[in-house]
């Protein structure tokens, strides 16, 4: 799955995203709305990780799904 597919199917995918990153709230998910940069920003905010680390996590999750 590529990021364009995730954006287009956000309603179906967001449950998987919340399983992976449980600290994201439903409100966060509504704000993110499939936008990778917003997801990365929220992950940095919630988990206190660097941008590069978050990008690697997203890429790893994307490759598994």
C-alpha cells in the first residue's frame, strides 16, 4: 500500500494506525485525515521522538501493510 491509497482509504486505515500508535486519540486521527506529515507531527508530539525516527517508523509500518 502506498500513501496515496492510505489517504484515499483513511476511514478504513485509521484503526490500524491507532493500533500501531495507541497514544493517538480519535481527535488526532480526525486532524491527520490521511496526511502523512500531520501523522508524523502528531507522533513526534505524543511520543517525543525525532522527525527521522518517526519517518522510519511510518515507513516500517507502511511496508508491513
